[in-house]
C-alpha cells in the first residue's frame, strides 16, 4: 500500500448536553485544549504525519470556528496537494432536517464523491471528541497484516476511540446496504452499526487518551496536562502535534506574580497568583487576584483581588474587582462567553 493510499473522514457532529454552553456555536472539535491547541489538532496531526493528502470534515452547523482554525490546512501541510487538501461539508444537521421533508436519496453523496475523487484504497474514519496522538502508520500496518475488513482503535483501557480503517470497496458496500435498509447516519455510526457483520481487527493505542463526553471530562483532560508524564505521553510519544500558527509576544509576569504548575499561552499579563491553571492567549490577571484549578480561555480579564477556583471561563469573560467564582471538584462552574462578573459579585455552584 502506498504511503498516501488513505483519505480521512472526520465527523465533527458529536454533541453533548453537558457541553452545550461551550459548544453552542462551535463543535467539540473546536474546543481549546492545553492553552494553545484545539481538539481537532490531534486527528489532523495524525493523518498528516501518515502522509494522508485528502481530508473531509463533516460539520453539524456553520463551522465558522473550524474554518477560522483550519483555513487552508497549511499548518498541517494540506494546502500544497494538486489532488488533495481539506474539504468541508457544513450544515449536516440542516441536511438531516431537510431529509425528513424531501427524502434521503442523496444522503451519502458528498461522502461517496469525496472518497472517489481521493483515488485511494483505504479510508480512515474518526469522530472528534477523543484526544489521542494515534500513529496511523502503525494502524495501517496492523490492518494489512490482520487481513480483516475493519480495524477498530481502542485505548489501553479497552475504550472504543471511534476511529476506524477500512478499504474503500468495503465502505461503498456498507453505504449501499445502508441505503437499501434506509439507514441514514453519520459515517462513524454507520461503521459501528455494520461492524458486527464484518471481520474486525482491534488496534490498541498506547499513550494518553481522553474522551470528552461532558464538562467534567473536558476540565480534567486539560488538568491532566499539568502532569508532566501525561503531557509527554500525549505530545512526545508518537507524532508531533501541530496547531494553527499564531504570532504573539511572550507573556509578562510582574516581580510579585506567583505562578505554580500552570500552562500560560503567549500574550498574557500576570500580576496576581495563578496555581494549577491553564491560561489561553491574551488573558490578564490583575494584582492580588487568585486563580486556582481553573481554565481561562482567550481574551479574559481577571480584576484585582478576584478569586476563582474550579471554573472554566469561556472567551472574553470580564471579572470585576473582588469578584468570587467558586466551583467544586465534582461540579465545575462554567462562565459563558463574554459574560461580565461585576465588582464583588459572587457566583458559586
């Protein structure tokens, strides 16, 4: 099999009620991770490193956050291929609702055309809520040696990572059967549905893995990156993990600032106390503010003397002087995008 004999189909339509406030206008794949990455960076890095030339992104809604992050795909090397690149198919949820009115005859048309025009022998299919640095070259080798119809990827705890490798003829066969049986679902669900009828090889991914099913999963997966062993297991065990390139100034820390076991992105200003927390770009923490066990996304401002613990602050949150935001280890408090917490205001779970 040629190195580039695979195309990739990433289904970005997974949803979670617990994450709804964070994913109302962006898919789970677009969520920031470890201060400077997005969850989609992991599957894109895996397929890029394996020499994949064509990638399809099936997106539930408009996909604006995905377009803004991925753009031409140049960060992963997908912009220089004559017959490849990144292809996006948005508004899948609208397509479902439309199908209920006019029928589903062309439901799989975009998928079939993408795979046909990729001119490959194999298709890698993945959901979007798993954080793992999978070596697709190893998966491909095991798949060939197994002689099975499908290779399904699990982690060391035998959790299904919703990632599959199969031949293009087998995919076409499954789609034909689905149309005949009037089964119209996302492609990853299609593979799961019919895998019981096929020979399936199990590939065990060795290394750090997180599955983001709810707000707690998202919080603690980020917190795991403060553990050096887990950080190395994810970022240095297999492929390099690539994200969109952004130019920024180094973060600034005053002489009396205290930062303990935290990840701080570029363009931040820290004058207060930050402990076991992750700060994305352009976050400002004022003097005497205390931030502990918290994730703060891009563009937030933490006022003087504010206290925050066990919380996630979405982009652009403004926290006033002396404000208190308190969650608990079992009940993480989420502050939604662009929210304003007034001076001395308290929010607790």
